[in-house]
């Protein structure tokens, strides 16, 4: 679990205090949270199809 914590800390440091759009904030939160409910992102692929991505947290 230390490796995951290290990677999350590194990602947070890289982002720093930048202003993020709502979409960017959702992605940032999905990759940095470690507990709570799953996070869903809805994206459109290059062919115009909607894809729903589910991020689950590993304890």
C-alpha cells in the first residue's frame, strides 16, 4: 500500500495548486481518493460512443 500512497503523493505534487476545470477535478479526485463510494466518469470515445468508467478504491 505504500507504493500507492507514494504515487498519489507524487501526482498531487505534480498537480500542485493549479486551477482545474470541473472535468479535470473529477479525474484528479478519482485518482487520488482511497475510500468511499466509487467514482464514475462518462467520456465519449473517438467514434462518438459514450463510455462509462468506474474507479473503485482499494483498501
